[in-house]
């Protein structure tokens, strides 16, 4: 089920995302021991640093994973975990141990294998992982996670996590969740803001081009596009 939510009011994306995460956490913790969330980097880091402190939840039961990650030291400006450590820990009562991190000392191939092992602690190893929420970003070329247009990893059907050593966007070495995992999530959420994303938003949601982000279609879950007025300005619905 796809839902496109457009709201021009300042701060509306923060409140909308907060409400979605609050509801999702309540549902997950009512039926299970943990709330499993996949994080992306970029502008989402600051968005979550703004909206998460408003939630009322048992933070000790949140587990943060990464939809993709750059294979760089955690103190690098390119480390997504490093960004969350700097901007989120301390704003909400979570610990570093609640972030399921890559081993940045390994090669991309070994880091991907290691991350699958770490995920297997939280998900049954004989089934495709089912995240409660995946928070996804969108590149101007239509990539999401580290799934880039035309890349062979888009066709991966069995592995949970794949390495990439030829990312067209630096740094080149990364790991990424694969489409079978992404599309098995209960909720996939794209919070997209700014006029710089308007063209690619139109290509996906109106022109229905087969870009990587357009292939995010949860099989039994929900898909949310949270757009501010600028990101949605080229859609006919605005």
C-alpha cells in the first residue's frame, strides 16, 4: 500500500514522521521484545535528531540498523553511524550498543558477511528479515540505500546484505540491504524535502520510471512518501 503525504506547513514532516514512528513503535513493542529500525544517512540524521526526542517510548527496546553504510572509520565524515553518534546519542536515552554497526576494519565483502551475522541475532536465519520500519533516502539519480541505477546488486535475490566496491558516489566501498529485505519490511518511509529532489520525485511517483527507489514496494507492508511542498512541486497533485 503506497501513501503519498504532502504538506506545505513548516515542521509538518517532523510531526508526520514522529507520529508514524510513535505508532510503529507501539505496535512492535506490543507484540515483540524490540523495535527494529533501519536508518539511512544524509538529511535524515538531522530530521530524526529533531523528531525523535518528542516520542514517548521505551528507548531501551529500540534497535537501530543501517540500510546501507560506507566502509570507512567511524570518525570519518562519511560514516553514517558516526553522524548518528554525534547528533542523536545524548538527545534521546539510547546507547551505542543499540546501533548494530559494521566492522569498518574489514573489506566490503567481509563487512557484508559480518553484518549478516549480526542481523541473525535479531532475525531468524532461515527467513528474510522483517524490519518494523526502514527509513530511506533518495538520491537525485533515483538511488536508495546504496542501490544505484543499473547496478548488479539490484538483481540480488538471496543475500540479505551485499558489498559494493564501485559506488558511483564516493566513497566507493559500502554495504547495503538488498531489495528482498527492503520489500519485506512492515513500513518503508521516504521523508523527502527540498526542491532539489522535485525532479526525481516526479520521475518515480508520476512518470513511474523504474529507478531503484521505485522498486521499493513492500509485499505485505506499507510504503510512505513524506514530501514537503518543494519536493512535491512538479507533481500534478500539487
